[in-house]
């Protein structure tokens, strides 16, 4: 594929737009639970108000603003941080020499020469600043200063994942935190100002476990190259069978946690929708066991789809 160096299309490829579904899913889940706990009861009780009061449209307009603006801000922050993490991963793996000619994963912008290392460094800086600006808007909207610490942690995690934690086999911990507990929990918090709850805990951990399968496929596919590069991923440490079994049980545990969260929230009516995710997950796991090398990139794409389906289905359980 011919890509003009440092062109808009090159930056589009470097941003890895397909990964944005993984950033969107936890925000959807956090927003759906926030709606269920704080807004749905108001909306239901306002139906009579809407019929009997002429100014009810103003009332409901304010009600929607209180939900959708913080929700969309959280979604934008998640997108910006995901793109920033992709740029950081691209740049530092190139600098470390991890993206060698024997790379099996999708092509990387710096390694392919689509983006110059100097331009990528500037891109990281600009994307980090823009992410922080969105975070500041959230902070000003909410005026909950503990969110400042969360934002700083997100930026640090963005850099530490590639530069430190992935080489120590701790990338899975960061995925659980920053693709599960943090985005689900604090999307909920920004919208509702509500206290942490059992359903919130369960769905945030479940979302993190489901998303960790994306990392598990990457580590399983690259286990031989990672061993040469000195990346002590869990698959390098414990073997390929551990990788395939972990993939299976991460997904199934995520589904079980989602059902448990619905049970605690008294919303079991739509839990059967999770069967859609489970069937897709089992099918993808079966493919993973049978494929090797670059063929596992197909499993990577299906896993990204499954993560979004998980987030969407869990959200629907609370929305509906």
C-alpha cells in the first residue's frame, strides 16, 4: 500500500480508527448505568408532568443536557486518549526496535515510513494537549476536583503502557483499569455524582476483562517475537495454552459479571441479549485455537467487534 508520508491519510491510519470501538464501549456502559440509576426514574415520573405543564419541554430539555453533555464529553476524552495511546505505542515500539521486519500484527505508521518519527513525536504532544483540554472541560463542567487525579492517571497510563508495563507483563492490569474500571466508573460519576455501587463494580470489571482479550490475542500472536524482544507478557511467561484458556475465561467471566450486575440492579429481563456476545466469543475463541501468525489478525478484528457488542448489549440491559 502506497501512503504519502505525513499525509492526512497516513495520520488516519496511525490513529487506528478500528480501535475506537474499544474506547467507546466502556463509556456506553457507564452512561447506560448512569441513565438507569439517576435519569430513568426522573424520565418516567416526568411523563405526567409533560402532559399537564406547558413548559415541560424546557424541563425535559434541561434534563437531557444534564445527561448528554457530560456523556459526550467523556466519549470524546476516551477517543482522544485512545488515539494518543496508539501514537505512543507506534512511536516507542519503533524506537525500541520492537516493530521489526518479522512483525505479524497490523502495519505501524513509523515502521512503514508513513509518519516520520519527528512528526509522530509532535502528534503525541498535540494529541496529549487536546486530550487534557477535553479533560479540563469535564472538570469545569463537573467541578469535582478528584477527577483531576483521574485525568493525570489516564495520561500517565497512556505512556507507561508501551514504555514500561507491556514489557513487564503488566499490560493486562492497565487494560483492566483504563478500559474497564476508570472509564465505566468515572463516566457514571461525572454524569450522576453518585456513589460507587455493586452493579457499577461488576460491569466495570467485566468491561475490563472483555477488553483485555484484545491484548491477549496480540500477545498470543506475537509470543515468539516478544520473547526475542524481551517483552515478558503473560503468554511469554506461562505459554500458549495459558493464552487460549485465558481468552476463553476472560470473555465468559465478563458475561457472568454482567448478569450479576443486572441481578443486583433488578434488571434481568434483557439479560438473554448477552447470549449474542457469548456465541460470538466462543466462535472467535475456536478460531484463535486453530490459527497462527498473521492469520490471527482476523481474530483480532473479531475480538474488537466482540468488545463493542459486549458494551452495547450490557448498555441495552440497562437502557431498555
